C-alpha cells in the first residue's frame, strides 16, 4: 500500500503565486518520471511478491529441502537488502542514479537466473541472496527527487507507493496460477525477464536529471545515525516495521501449506487471495480515513496490530474451515495493509528535516531485516514444533509491538514547504535560517545551500505566508 501524502509547496515572491504553484499539475518530465519509476518499482516487486504465496509449497520439490532451509530461502533476499540498502544510496550520489539502478537491476536479474537454474535448495538460496544485492529503493527515490519540483514530489512518491500496493495484490493472485503452469524455475525466469524490462524502462524511458543534489529526504547521511537511533518515537516505528515484515515472511512460510491442507489446489489459492484482498481494502480504507481526519494515527495503528495478533492467535490455537480462514485473512490483510500505509507516513512526519533520508534508510533496513529473520525462524519452528508454533510466535511479537505503540505520539499538524532562494550565497544561509526559525508558525528550518533552498516544517494555522515573502526575493 502507498504511503499517505504529505502536502508540499513552494513559497514564491507572491502569496497568490505560491497558492497557484501548490495546486498546479505535474509537468511532462514529472509525469514521465512518475510513470517510469512506478513501473520499475512495480516490475521488481511483482516478481518478489509472486514467490511469497507459493515458495513453501513449490520449494518442497528442491533437493535438500527442509522447512528451515525453505524459510531461509524465503527470507534470504531481505538479508542482502538490509546490508546494501543504505550503501546503494551513497553510491548513487557518487556514480549517478541511473548507473546504480541499472547495476542493481542486473544483480536482481542474475540472482533470479541462478535460482531458476538450481534444483538444490542451496542454489536457490544463493540466487535469493544475489537478488537482494540489488538494493535500489533509495537510489530510485533520490532520482524521483532529482526529477521533480518539491511541490510535486509527493505525487510521484504516492504513485510509487500505489504501484507497490498494486504489485502485491496482483502477485498474490498471479503467483499460484503461474507456478502451477510454469513451476518454480519458470517463475524465477519470469522474474529475471521483469528485471530486464525494468532496466529498459530506466535506460530508454526515464528522463535524465539536469542536476543531481544530495537528496537529504531520500539518502542517508553518515553523521546522523546516532541521533536517529536515539529518537524514541522513530525507534518505535523502526521496531514496528521490523515486526510487521517478520510476521509477513513467517506467515507465508506456513499459510500456503495450511491452505493445501484444506484441500485447496495451488492454482486455486489465487481465488482465495483475490477475495481476501478485495475484502481487506474495503475494511482498511475507513480506518485510514478516520486516522487522517481525526489525527489518530497511533490509535488506528494499535488497532491494526491487535487485528493481526488475534488472527495469528486463532490460527495457532484452532483449526478452521476454508470459509472461516478466508474471513480471518480479510482481517489479517486489512491490518497489514493499514500498517504498511501508515508507517512510512508516520516516519515522514516525525523525522527531523535534516535527518529524513537517514530515518528512511534505518526504516528500510529494519524492514528488510525483519523480512530476513522471519523466514528462517519460522522454518526452524515449523520443522521442530509444527505450524501452530509459528502462528503463536507471530501473535506474541504482535502483542509486544502493541505495547510499544502505547507510547507512540500522534504526529503534529505540520506541513512541509521549500523556500527557494537561488541568489543567496552559501555563507548567508546560517543567519537566514536562524531568522526564519524565529517566525511564528515555523517549527523547523534546514538550509540546503547547494540547491539554493531552505526546507521548512510549518503550522499552516499560525503561519502568515507574507512573513516569508522577503526571503523568497533574495
């Protein structure tokens, strides 16, 4: 699911012009960037997600199969993603966005081919590790920032988020059917094909940025990790995304097997996921609207975690019919998609302006670390204690997360703005920032001299836009 939007705008010489800019549409470059980068994300994630609902069943045909190794193969991708996510962002600053993205997609394609050609579980694990080495998310986000004006950037980010959500839903439906037709090797070859298509989209169709800046809202900064890790509110969100993706990976180690035990053929799993996904969206949307309208994000997130905990507990303690399992899955995916939507939104709103890229880097690393550990731990538990133990563990972890959420504060009602000052010298920015911070309604101000801009967080209810006019004239 996509992250929720945070309004961005540019304050120009005149208040009226500022308002017009905030509501103007994307230009042709921004539209093309939104379409191509969303497509690249969708193609990559579609391939990854297609494996989730089928690997624990189709992988049983591999030589050397054990539940523990299947779990490791499912989660292995997350290990290398967690390791290389932040370094790939730094490399894109040095060598350019497109070259780094293309190298990442090539590694992803090579890993897919290695897995496709392997008939032993160890070979598939090597392929999955290679897939994860292509950790291009931060580089794509930085390219999106290079290709967009600040007031249009969240539209591109939202389109990327929607493409990921759509890829997840489509993969849940396509994965079982295609695996029935093509087998696991065919799925991996298809994933490599999707990666090659994504490379073509980046090389031939994605615009080239005229300028490349160090994107503080997309790339981690080496000097800010300690401050981000010490932030208790951000840490609650990082632990949350770790647990969420631990639960997702561990869940799919065992749930496809549970469906098969209910006499549902692998190809028919698609229909179960289709019905549950549609139902989950219907249940989820009112909760997101309520959270946004009433600024009760923490409370709604707590509800989503409790829903997941209850479903995991019921699956661990009781045996249900297919109808009851499908209804429970509606609740589970409603909670999961709700949290997947709210967590990145909360990170963006809580993270300090100067450390947003670092906060997102730590967040992404936590996400993939959870995805990695969820697989092998679930596999080991299933091998020695059965599937019920995996569900019980998931319920316990969700309850721990719920306790942590009790201390999470709802984000303040602030809006992000960018004040452009192209003619100001770099030496003048520190004093200007201090002046701007003193203006009523400005909660944060961070200078980016190389871009000729100051990033602001403001309270629209108390800020008088005219108080910033003199700075935009400089």
